[in-house]
């Protein structure tokens, strides 16, 4: 993997931080913390123009507004991010740049999703070009990530998939909903956040909307998150579209990449 100018600057800051800490005779774990605190804030807009970013990713930027979403999530250098249902890696790429060489990104997808992406994931991760990314191929209710290790857990355009049933598939084909949210809470650091984005179904819609229109009532996300010990901390209308009444499938040509989407941020509930 090529080392970008941004990465070189960050590495230099980390080395300097380590040297200063050693001189001060502080604990051995401090150099990383000093480097992280001394690193400049992420320029989220600059992530979109990273020289190694695949050209095909650019076409979705206007609809997805990733710089604003990552700012809302609070992404910082050196973080560990668990990206649930990462898909072909549109956000994986940006998360990898953002957390930098001291950070880690777990790119999770169910095995059953392999057919949707073809060779896209393999090509994105080829030749270790995103060296801080680890692919995780499990259902949503089995995250092979250590307890209390994630600064941020993301699930972008995905919680409804817990109720998606492909033809011939059993219920909970991609994981049990309660267990999935329990896994999210398990891997989060006490001060970590969970950020969920999904296509909005009308209030009161049943969970079956996840399979029928590929949408979800935001109240369902909050319900399962709270049952897992999380609490809603913030939300934003960055991706809202009041002209979408939530009744059509997200794949309807009139709504492709223009659906009304909810963006929610959760934290661990106060003890």
C-alpha cells in the first residue's frame, strides 16, 4: 500500500508524541494517546478526494453525503470502527483513510451477501491496499470483534436487513435481531457510539417492511437498541427527504438514491 502524504504526517506526529512522552517518564501506553490527541482534526471533505480513492465511488457522494455523516459520527484518527454490512466498501475506503495507520476498520458482511458484490470486495482489499481493514464474514448476530473495542459501530442502510427474507430463506436468515443489537453493545467501548442509517417506513409499520419495501420504522431501531442497553443520543436530518412517503420500495426508479433516510446516534445508557 502506498503511503500518502496525510499518512506520513500522521506517522511523524505519532513518533514525535512517543518521544516526548518517553522523556516525561509516563506509562508505556501513553505515546499512542498523546499521538491521537495531538493529531489534527480530520478534514472530512478531504477524505472524498483522497488520491487512492476508486473513481467509481465518487458517483454516490452527492446522495450519501459521507463527509457530513462521518463528522456526525465523530470519526477520529486512531479509532477502531466496526462497519456492519459494509457492502462493497464505499464507506470502508473513507473510514480507512480517516482512522489512519493507527486505527482499525472491521468490514463485516454476511456470507450470504457474497453474490451481491461479485469481485468488488476482493478488488478493494487487493494487495493489502487498505492495510488497516479486516474483512469479517459473519451474520449480524455474531461479530467476531473483541468486547469493548469499538469507538464507533456503523450500520448504514442496513438494520432492516434483519427482517429481509430472500426467496426460500428461513426467518432470521441473517441473524436474530435481539442478538444482533446485543452484539453491537458488546463490542462498543463504554464511551463509544453506534450510528444507524436506514430507509424510513411509515410510523407503525411492521418489521416485515424490511423484506417488502426494504425500509424500517425508526422506532424499531430505537426499540432494539434500547433493549440492548443503548440510548438515543442524537439524530440528524442530513439524509431526509420529505417528498418520500415511505410506501414505495427503495428500488423504485423514482426513488433510487433519493429515499427518506433516518440517521441515529446511540450511546451506552447511563449506569
